[in-house]
C-alpha cells in the first residue's frame, strides 16, 4: 500500500452500509504533482506559493497534504473531491492556513481501487476579491514615498541582473547610503473589522527586509512593521496577513512600507534588494 504523506484519514467515511463488515475496501489514490493559478488580465502574476492542500471528499475532511503528494481515499462509489489551497502565512513554515482569496478546486471522480487519479488543480481568485494595489514594475511603480530622505536608495525598475519576473524593483545599499525606507504613494482605506487583508509579494535580497504598514488618522501617522524577511538568493513568494494589525489599529488609511539596512557584518561595496508582483487584496 502506498504511504500517506501527511494528514489523517477518515477511514470509515465512505464505506457503504451494504458492505459486509469483514470486507475491506481498497483505496483509490489521488496524485497531485503541481498546482496552477489562473488570472484575468488585470490580476497580475500567476506566480504562487501554494504549499499544501486541504482535501475533502463528499464534504468530509480526509487530510492536509503537501504539494506534491499522493493520498488515499477509501470510497466505493463516485465522489466529489474538493481541494482548498493552503499557504504559509507571513512566510512561516509553522503557520499553515487556507488562503481565503482562491476558489477551491473541485473534481468528480470514480473509484479506482489500488490505482491513482492524476490531477492538476487550477485556482483562481474568488469573485469579490478587491485588488486595492498592484505593482509589477512593468511600466512604473508606487514605492516612491521616500521616508529615508536619501534619493540614492530609491526603488528603480530593472530588467537586468536576474529580475524576478521580466522587470522588478531594485534598491542598492552601500556604506555611504545604508538605509532604505519607502512607502506607497497611495493611502489605502482598508477593512479594520477582521476581514482578510493580505499582501502578496515576491522578493530577493542580500539583507533582511521589513514589511509593514504606515497608518494615518488626520495629520498623524504611525509605522508598524509586521515581519522581517530573511535574505534570499532566489525569489520567494510571501503572503503577509495584515488583518489583525488593521483590526488592532483602527486607523483611517494605510500605506504599505518596506525597510532594509546595509549589513556591515556582511560587508561588500553594494547590497541589493529586489521586489516584484505586489498585490494588496481584501474583500
């Protein structure tokens, strides 16, 4: 019998009442090698980081499994399979959760005792998803509110030196220009009632990157950094959950803000940060 990778099995959920108690049902297997995201022309990149799937068969949870994986379903009749996409909240491996903005993938399958259905789940954004802000750095960008006061550390659009996708935003830090702190030029009115608010982003960096919000009420503002992202040589997709921060602060509007500092211990003449495919989503 093939090994179940992770999750738990509700072994009796699909056994027919007409089956003899001593008669075993040979599992049907479902194999998922990869998942895809499809978008409309105004929804940005298809890059994603769906790391696991919450699997339901005829509305019964049978487990949570990584991508790729192969898992058993004990069933003796046709069944409906629903695969809900999971991500690692705030880039933390210890924080798996369902991603609220994707429509679950569904398929009607027949039993194949001892054999496998091979499927490729396709995910799309749910109707009603609001794209409050997007930056793909193809024709311009909004990260121009220069909070550090140093024009030499501005985000500029580049297409060379291995951009994340086609073109990316890049900042260069040096000993003479060691601080980057920039925010979006737009102030966004975002839900503060606990409704999901996520920032999708991709980055590559030689220094840690802080991601947060700059909140406003009247003429006052306050900065709160949500998390620090580790340096990475290859592009990494991160889903930043701002919902609890917005609910706690209850301010009128917000900017997305990034900070990076030159690392003297690492040294070198220049240290780079690249950003791409920013999407601020809510309902």
